[in-house]
């Protein structure tokens, strides 16, 4: 990765405590990816951390589809903007952007690990549905260990997410799909 250039600094309201939070934006020029903007901020009052990652130039609302089917596929780089949804149909995963959603750069493997971690956390709650949790975690761990094939679909109304691989497919989002997404208001990423 190249040396980062700070391009912007602004304040937003902390989604946790409502106090002012400073956000800094940096521009990176990454090989194979192009120009990427990373933003991050930390609330001075409550310690909440926010970050986002996105391509510097929008390529229009789109769907990115990537199939994980053989060893090595899990190493592809994923840039998920905070405004994008991630769906993995085979694993029952649906991560929707909420007001406190984060954007990030990770690998497919890192994404699966993160989903496992969050699912374990949710499943440790006293009222968690145990059968469903066990089934879901089994599937996720099999995916992590390369025992099942799965598809990552990023629904990206901003056109600023990507998966860095020749294997990915991209489809434009229809106006209906884009409108439906804008209407959705959702919180955490755990749903069936
Ligand atoms: Zn705060």
C-alpha cells in the first residue's frame, strides 16, 4: 500500500452517545484495486470507533457476486463500504447497513471469521435460539474450513465496494432494487 494522503476531516454525531466525533479520511492508491478512501473516527466521550472503506470513484449501483469453491478463493480482498449489504445465501447470512455500520477492507476468510465471531457473541446471549445458533455456527465453521462452497453477494447502491478477483461477476442494480434498499432501515447483521 502506498503512503496515505489525508484528504478530509469533519465531525459527525456519535451513533452511541450523540456527542460530536471527528472523522478523518485518507486516500490510498492500492495496486490491483485503485484509489481507496479509508475513514475513521473515535468518539472522545464514549470511545465508540467508526471506520469505513470505499473506492474513491463510484461505478454505479451494482451487485458483486463471488463464488468461493476451491482453496485460495478465500484469499480474495473484499472492500465493503458501510452502505453495502452482504448476503451469503448458503450460510443464511445477511448483513445490512445500519446507522452504525462499518466499512472495511478484509479478505473473504477475514469476513467469515468476523461473522463467526459476531454470531458467537449473539449466540452467547441468554435468550439466544440454541438450535438455530448451533446449526448456523456449524455451517459457518465448515465454510471457514473450506468444506462447503458458498457465494458472497455484495449489494452496493453506492457502487464503491468490490471484491478483487477476476472471478467476481458484477450486475447493475435495478432502480427497484436500489429504491427498496433505501427504504430499509436495519440494525445488526444477524437474521435467518
Ligand atoms: Zn460517543
